[in-house]
C-alpha cells in the first residue's frame, strides 16, 4: 500500500481506475485537475473513455461536461474527445482531437478568462459539479491533500463537487510538498475583501488542499508522467522577437519607467514566450521575479542563472528534459517557487497591484492594435483566451508578440481588421514581431496604424496595409479609426477562397 497515503480512512477507499470510472454517470459535470499538461488525472479519464466507448457500442450515448484548470494531456482531453465523450468543455483546451471536434460543432466549448472560472463556479452560473477527479502527490494523515504539479481549480472542484475521486501519482516529486500556497479567503460579493498579497513571494494560505473525506468515493494509485511536450529550439524569428523585447525593457529601465530588476514578469504559452524567457538569461535585469500562470523551461534557465529570484504560478509547463532537471533538483527549486490556485495566480487585483509585465502570443493584430488570440479566420478555435485577458488588461505594460506571418507567408499576422477581438486596443500597449516593436502607448488610432504597419508588418504585406490605411482615410465614415467595412475582412475572405492573403 502506497506510502503516499497516510490517512487510514482514505487508504480503505483505494481501488482500480475502472471501478472508479464506473462511479461517473452519463450527463454528469466532472471537474478534473490539470493545467497545461501538468497535474491532470491519467488513469480514471482513460478508464472512463473505455467505458464510454463500450456504452456507445451498445447504443447507449454517454457524454460528460468536462471542467478543468486549463489544457491537459492526451490521456484526458484526447482520450475523452476521441470517443465523443465530451458534451461541454471549459475553460481552455489545446488538444488537437478536441480542437477538431469543437470546430466541427460537436463539443460546446466555453472559452473563459482563467481567473473567472472559480468565482463563476461558486456563483453557480455555469452549472453544478457532480464529480471531481483530482490528481495529488499525496494524502496526509488528517485527510488533507498534497497538491501535484498544478493547482488550477482543484480547491474549487474539491469544495463544490458532490463526490471526489483522487488519483495519487507517485511519479510526482515528494519534494513538491510545501511549494503550494492554497488561499481560502476568496468570497463572493458583498463579502469579498482585499487579497492580502503585496509581493509575488508572499504566502497567504496553506500548502495543502482541504477535502471532506466523506465525499471521497475512490482513491486510485498511479505512477505516470505529466505530458511535458518539448519546446522547439528558438528559430531566428523567436530570437529576433526576444531581442526587440529585451531592448524595449532596457530602454524602459534607462528612462526610469521600470526598476532595474523589472516588475514581476508574466509569460504566456508557446515557443516564442519560452524563447523570450531564455533570452532574458543574458539580459542585465536582476533579481527578477515572476507572477505568472505557468513555469516554463525558460524560467528554470533564469532560476539556474540566478537572474530570477522566485516564480509564482499555478502550474509547470515543461519539456521532458526540463521536467527531469526539475525533478532531480526539486528541493532547491521548490523553495523558490509557489504554486497557487489559478483564481489567485491570475487575479486581476493582484496583477494590477504588482504591475506585471504581461507578454502573450497572438493569432493576429490589426493596424489599430486590436488582438485576436483565439479564432483563426474569425471562427476556428485555436486554443482559447487562457490567462491572456487576465494579464493584458491589468498588467503594468501589456506586450503581444507573434511572427509577422503564419502558414509560410500565406497569412499576415497584421491585418486591416482582426476577424475576432479578444483584446481591445486599450489592452494592447506593445506589439512585437520579428520585424520590430511598436510601442503604442500614448498614440491615437491613426498614429497607431502608421507605427504598427511600419514596425511590425512583413515587407510583403506592408505596402498593402499602407495602401488600405491611406484609402481608409479617404473613404471612412469617421476619421478617428478609419475603416472600410466592405474591405476590412477581405484578406481573410481571400485566404479562405485562394489559400493566401496575398492578391493574385
Ligand atoms: O499552427 O501548429 O498548425 O502550425 O497557430 O502558432 O506561431 O506556433 O505561436 O505557440 O506562440 O501560439 C495565440 C495560439 C500562439 C497562443 C497562440 C497558427 C500557427 C500555428 C500556433 P500550427 P505559433 P504560439 C497565458 C497566456 C492564447 C492563450 C494565452 C495562445 C499555431 O499564444 O493560445 O495567451 N494564446 N495564454 O500556424 C492562422 C494566423 C495564425 C495562425 C498563428 N494569423 N492565422 N493560423 N497561427 N497565427 C497562458 C495560458 O493561458 C495557459
């Protein structure tokens, strides 16, 4: 019997994944752990997928509503999507199988700000939770839980669900114990009070998750790694983007607008965000802190180099090599990391108070600086808004970055008008591509357009954008943010019809 389960009461509930999965009924809403491929349950979701496949083969439809922290892994999202077992999904997903089903209209996807999920679950406006399936790294004698490599919405799922299934994963490093900070002081209005966190390294809660043992219907032991996808080595474009951002930050320090150690950094998901973090290893800023959502490879590099003093997040998002590095030195890293619930890691109040430097990726931006992070051609979901909105609106400075083109140059990331808006121009202060950086602070829409076109657009699209902007000034209904509505989305239409945004 696992030495990870110290509670005799809960040891008595140890069972296998199939027996645990059989406790979940068709039509249930299930809250699972998991955030960017870390800390998601690995055995019960796969057992559930087998059961769903069997039921469907016998003509009995079986779908659940699936809530998590953010994206998970192929054993969870992938397995359940493949058997058409998901009716509704929230709040974030990056699984390729699930993405296809969402875009075919077969899964109802609620793409939500990650900080708002727990409060909305407490408000009761997104439905009620039947079962929670939560991965932990251990159970203490008093029944409290040692969290694993992500915290996400686990606190809320454990509190709100009628039944709880625990996966105790011995692959998770035992030295993680103590690295978490679970804050139990959030309330709904009018009882809501300020969150007592004024520095990124403040601890305001306890290292453990509370869980009513009477609700625990099954405990399943696992020994399975987190998904941990490798990052691509930064290419020339990613390196150029990182260079522009570091030059910008240096300039801000020189002007006295940022301290020499910067302000807490937030970095989004993806290869470019990771390249920027790696680039900061050779930058002059220290000692930095991070108040962010995920701890990526680049953050470990910064911690190793002594440039980053500490990192606060809700999850790890590491390559297999970096996960090995973390696990080999967990005791040393754990003292410099705090993993919090996502309602705290992403809390607008805290992001604003601390003055985070927000750095996020985008799908497309328009000449005025409106940003689309989620919907390709205005309708096809890529991943979701994730935490980008939590940080972009509330950060001290909000930076968005992207290569200037996608799909081998057939798509311009800078367009006359975005086909969908996630971040309005007021929430977008700096746009960076490999071509250059546009600092849009203090500029009117017309001034923004010239700077974005000149600094950020790819040379093969720059004249087309300049031509559009010039003609818009001549034919627009108003001249505050000139636009030609009949033409503004013609680049997207052309791509859908001809496979490229470039005219013949
Ligand atoms: O598609 O994989 O089919 O080649 O989008 O693009 O260039 O690899 O960039 O990994 O940084 O992702 C916005 C998606 C960028 C990400 C987005 C296609 C491109 C490729 C990925 P392929 P890249 P990145 C907090 C922050 C929202 C969540 C967020 C994201 C794929 O940053 O999901 O910010 N952000 N969270 O080809 C058509 C375009 C395109 C395009 C890119 N204009 N048109 N396809 N692509 N631009 C962290 C969390 O919330 C967890």
